[in-house]
């Protein structure tokens, strides 16, 4: 019998019928956790099903993680009302992990220890896939699917085939994780892993810190993946132990020696240059030199992909003794209040403000429309997507957004145009 | 709303590759209510004529990776609000496909379908016969069978009906 991939193992273990499954099978599987972002969504589904006061039940109040992340602070009366209802539902159903504060749900899930290695987790946001960084098997689902999981704790999955991505090379000061995943997208395309799981492996992978792993796992969805899973190692162990959570036990997953892969891909990370995704696709990637000189109006650092302490530290370090170019609006949003606190304690927030950065509140807004980029403007951003209208909707569909890692974004903010960041990074 | 059993025939709106969820449901103009905001911005950045000219019964045909991006199911709802009754693409992004099942919008990945039909031509989607036909040119393509459990969600009218039935089975909701 062929060995199993991590995805096959997780979905076999959690299969509600107890059957062992393989790639291609359709399976009903028990989920170990549900991230429900923005009560507005799941609450709306229940309202339309005839439950104006919200879900009548919950499959496990300790396993539904309700967060107001995209909508805190609320920007409309409708959202403010939904957030109030959110608190009411959390109290009525005695949810153990309701988080109403500003901050990105995925960051809160990870730093709070709400997701454990080997667990099968879903959430109504595509970047739920990021928990692959801690060896979880996680993916984004729709609102009605989240409403289904909320009540019953299981969901159907098509067991994906798996692509093994081996990251070779030693960990040098750069490239950064963003450059590696952008390179991968540029080389293989934005749907090369469509409906597949990715298992990341290789020496470079083990040398990455947790923040960098989250960047890569988060973006696995940008190349179409259902899951994007890192191996469990000492770095994972330390991160999970430090994050605490409810201390529940877990069992990391690794593929069997005879596991069958759809494809295997190797990347020599040492030869990867600083990468930039040009508008309007994640795979429209070139080395930074090819877009050098492009004047920018706006720069952003933040999001579930690149809004952690390690990302902001790079920006602060590069900005010491320098200033943001006068014509550039540079927004930095820490991914969570915990990240914000960590940055403040390390003095980074002061460094940013001193250099002319506009420090924004934690949350998902940095990756969406507030701070609109007009059609005649150009933005470079470390956030997740550069689609038409990402930062302003259909009326700003021609606004150019370039995606890059935090160093490349910061260098552009200082120079006022896209530049190779090496000159600003020092030795 | 289309259903799997229904044979639909409609004008084709042909789109390119990697049509993302921001283009389908990314906001922009302000409508009178959330539904009209969704409707009037659907594909507006790409095809400003779309929301004015799309008619109930129309069909969207696209290249690869249709619906890539976010998990927002408003991407499916926006198309439904525009009257679109079926989506066919060379390949469909995973979460969009799941959402289209949840909301019972017939969506099919048909490799090569983007070469089968041009914008403005008429397409017949006949799932019972597992065939898609360009009525204008006679060109044909095959529709693969969906898993029985997925067909069952479509037959129920979408995932909300499945939720209600299961809640009823547990005695939490009234029997449908």
C-alpha cells in the first residue's frame, strides 16, 4: 500500500466514517477548529435561514474562534451593529475564544496558540491556509460553509493530490520569504497548485523563522493551493510552546516515506533575487531591477502575509537616519495588538514615526480599500494581493499595485521609486 | 437561479484567465443596499458594460483559474444578482468552486471551453446530457459528472437548505 501525504493523513484521521482516504476521494471530515471572521457573514447566513438572533447552536464552543478582525474598528453602522451582535452570540453560546479587538484573525489564531500542529482547521477567509506554517492542515472556506461547520463541526473535502516543494539553500540575510514565494509564483504560475496541497520541505525551509514560514504558507493560496504545509521541527515546537493556548495535546504530521506526489519542485533559494509582482497578478513577477525607477505614491507594510514584528523591524532598521520621500504616503500596520506592543517595546514605532511613516492600527484594512490608490497612482505593498481594484474597488481598477517584501517596499518608500533594496540594508 | 437538471441556453460573456474575486465582488460604486452595490460593481473594472447589459439567463465563460483570490462568497452572489445562470471555465479556483456549490450556481471546469465559444455567442449547458454546445457554431464540449454528494447540495438548492435539514434532524429547527 502506498504511503500517505500529510493531507491524506489528516483527512483520514478526521474522516467522520473512520475510513482511510486517498487523493481524489470526497470525504466528510471533522474539523479541529473554525475561524469565523466578521460575525456579519455567518450571522447573515443564519439570519437568512430564519435565525435573526444568530446560530441556534455551536458544535464546540471551545473550537469556534470568532473574531471581528476585518471590521474593527467598525466603519459603518451596519458593521458596528454586527460587532455588537457578535459579542451577544459569543456570550449566549459561551464561546471560549471570542476576540473582538483590532488585529488580523490569522495572526491572533497563531500567536494565541488556537491552532496546533497536525490539526485540520478551516476559516471563512482564504488566508486561513497560513496555519500550514505550524504544520496544521488548514484552508479557507465560504461563509455558508463556515455556518455549516459552526453548527456541525464537519465538512466535505476533496482529498487533494500533493505537490512537494523543496526549498534548498542556506539562510542568508536575504532573500526574504516573500521573495521566495513570489519567485515560485512567477516561475510556475498562479494556479500551479490549484486544488493541490503543497508540502514544503528542504534545508532552507527549516532555517526559516516562524514569521517567514507564515508568509510563505499564507501565500500558498495565491498559487491555488488548498493546503500549504510546513514540516514540524524545533522552530515549530518552540513557537507553539511559547504561544500557550489551552495547552491541548497535538500530534504533528509528516508524510510517509512512500507517499505519492503529483509533482516535485525544487527552488535554489540562494539564487533568488529580490522579487516584485507587477500589477495585476500574483504571478506577474520580475526581479526588482526590471521595475527599478517606477515612481510610487504609496507604500504599505502589513497584512497576514507580512505584518509581523520581523517585517516591521526590517523597515525600522532601514529607516533609521533616513526619511520617507516627501511625495510618498507610507502606511505600516502591525498584524495584531501583540505585534504592535512588541514593536513599541523595541522602539520600532518611534523609529517609524520619526522617519515619516504613518503607523496605522492593526487589522485587515491595510490589505483592502481604505487608503485608496487612484487609477493614476502607484503603490508598492507587502500585503497579499495586487488585483484590479484591490485598493479602491471597481472605480480604481487601473490603480497599479506592486507586491514585494518589506525591504523592497521600505527602500521604495525612501527613494520615492522602486529600487533595489540592497543599498539600504547595510551589511 | 440555475439548477443542474435544467438545460440552460444563454448569451456568453467571455472573460480571460485568473478573473479574481476583487473583480467579481470588490466594491467601488455605492449602491442603495448591499445587494445592489454587489451587482453594479460585478466585473465593472474589466467590462464596464457588463452590469448594464447582462440579462437573466446569461452565461459566463472564462479561461483558467476563474474566481481566484479571497473566500468571499459574494463573488458568486454578485454573478447570481446579475442573472448569470452558469459559469464555465477552463479551470476554476478551489474556493470559488466550493462557494458556487454552496450557493447552487452551476459551475463547471471544462478544459478548453474558452476556445469553444466567443463573446456574445449563445451556449447551451445541458448537464443531464453532460454536454455543452455552442448554439451559434455547433461546437461541443463534454461536462464531467459531479460527485453525487455535490449533486445533492445543488438539488437541495444550496448549502443553507442542507444546514436547515440537518438542524431539523437534530430537533433544533422545524422540519422543512
